[in-house]
């Protein structure tokens, strides 16, 4: 049986408990607040409160992305598909990443309590990016491949989604990346899946029928995930293959060899 006035009693107990766990201290021109929420590494979620006109600005002093950097390349989170996903995740809680790499939010004076809880959730959710893999975030594969190619040859030498001139139905047989400046055409294909492996084989076979000479490099998201038959057909059609987009040094070696040839 529920005791009399149980809701008020529970509310009072929770308020007393949570308030007792709050640690607020001055820190320069802001207030540093430790919340009764735990980061994955066991530290309490820490928020800096900076007074603004009509309310407060909530900041994390860059600690969220700093934690992510232990396992991930933070720069990859600030561009392309990963940035879009992080932005959407934070926006669900009224937060965002500012130009200085902080997770920030604003709250009017009267809404500071709920805003702090939402902000704490945003910081904890942001830690999930440490668990993102290329399998879960397949759309980032081409962002990663593009970034590698830019580092290897420079952005001015890359033509993306290239329709090869003088090839029949060229728009239906586009090349993911064409690298300019080589003695012979150099095409790079990204293969994140079995379906893309099959499509790339078809494109290469079509190009072979209409281009006298060209070189091709195929980069897999994970070659072990491609079926044996699909992999064999693609090996017969391509010049060079890289088993993972993470193998940047191997990709650089093959591309530079083809450019120098």
C-alpha cells in the first residue's frame, strides 16, 4: 500500500539527494558545475555556466570531443556525414558544437534546470561516436576515401563522379574518382559493399570495351566482407586493390606508382 502523500515525499527525497550531489564552484568568469551523471570513463559530467543576457550559456570546455579523441580522429567528426550525424544527435537536446569545438547550449534563467538535464544527456550521447564503426556509418566511407585521396594527390587533381568522355552511356558508368596528371587515365573506385563490388566490375568491363588503356584502383571498406565470387570477378577487372580504406599508405604507394609510370 502506498503511504500517504508519497509523491511529495519522493519528490522531496529526490530533490535533496540530487542537490546534495551538485558541486558548484566559481571558475574565472563562469561557474563550474559537476552533475550527478557519469561519463564513460567514470568522471562526473562537468558543465561550465556563463551568464548571458536573459539566461545562461552552457559549455563543456571542449572535454566531450577531447574524450572522443582518445579513440577517434576528431577532425573526421567535424566534416561530412559524421558531422551531420553528430549535429542531429546534439540538436535533439538543444545543443551544438561551436567554432571552438565545444558542445554548447543556451537556456533562459527559468529553464536552467531542465536545460542542464538535456545538456547532460547531449554530452553522454556524444560519447556514442566513439563506438561508431564504418559498418554502422557506411555513408562515411566515401568521405574517408576522398579525404585520403586529397592528402595523397591534392584536391585539384581529383574529379569525383566522373563521366569518361567518348564512352557510350557514360553517365550510367561513372567513375568514383578520376585522378588527373597521370600518363594514362587513373580511376579509383570505392567498394563498401557486395552490391558496389558487382557494379564496379560492370563499370570496369564497360570501360575496357571503349578505352584503349587506363589504370584502376579499387579500395574496399573491408575486403573480407565481399563474397568470393564477387571478389574474384572484380580482381580480374581491376589493376590494383586495397583491402581497407584505413590502408592509406598502401593506397598512396599504388597511386604514386601509377602516376609515375
